[in-house]
C-alpha cells in the first residue's frame, strides 16, 4: 500500500493533482480542503495517501494531514459511502467540523453536503458516533499545519463524557456556555444546565 507521497507538484486539476516522485507521475484525488493548501506548481509537497485497488483501476486519494486521511477511512466504511462521496464530504466540511456535526447529531448540517440526503446523514451519525476525533492538525491562513491546542470547551466536553454523559448531552451542554469561560467554571455551568434538563 502507498501511504505517503513526497514529490513535486506538476499538475492541479481539481479534484486531481499529479505528483512527480522520482520521475514517476502519481495521479491523486484530493478533497478541496487539501487542494486549497497546495503550494504553486513545481513546489515540493507531501500527501498522506489511501490506495484503493479495484478490478478496473488503482486509485490514490491524498490528504494534507493524517487526521483527514483517518476521517476519510472512517467515512468509506459507512454503508453506502464510496470514496467519491467521502471526498465530497471532506471538501464541504473539515475533519473537525464533521466530527462536531456527528457528535451533535446535526442531521441538517450533514444533509447540506451535496449528495447526502437525510437518510444518509442519519446513517453517518449512527455509524460514526464516537469514532471521529477533533483537535488534530488544522490549517493556518498560510496553509501550514499546526497542532491545535485543545480549547477549554473540549476539556469541558471530555469531563462530561468522563462523568457518564453521552456525546449529544455533552455537545448540547457545551453549546450553551458563554464565550471565554474557563474549564472549571464551564464544567460547573454545564452540570447545572444538565441537571435542569
């Protein structure tokens, strides 16, 4: 399996790019989230890849981060979601946005992705709940990957999960917190809200 490619970017025709790796041109399909981070033609680029071997073709899918590739791999395991639909999802929502939408069971947001109806959105929530993580590599305006600092709200949500609340309850409680709240105060307010509910 080809898991990573490092080479010169020689073609950009969305959603496909061509990478020259040691004189061999690899055609790689990428989501738009990765495409927008690519450097100009001729520059060196590294893509984390997923290879699909079919009877009629060997396909390569490339991603700017391991987190994005991990999300793609989780998506194609969902019943009825092929590689092309998975790319469309990741072109519309970032890996973090998708994880948050799944955790919050936000069917409306998921249904807004082209090619995803209400039933498919419900299936995504059902099959991916608890399997996607947030807070991995994110892109800065300059396109350089950074490791995101977990926000206080992430810590509050994790604390609620550790206390036995489910992801939907934790996400709903965190959504109600005021901006800029600290972790301990956030947990206190979230618990207060959950007790009332």
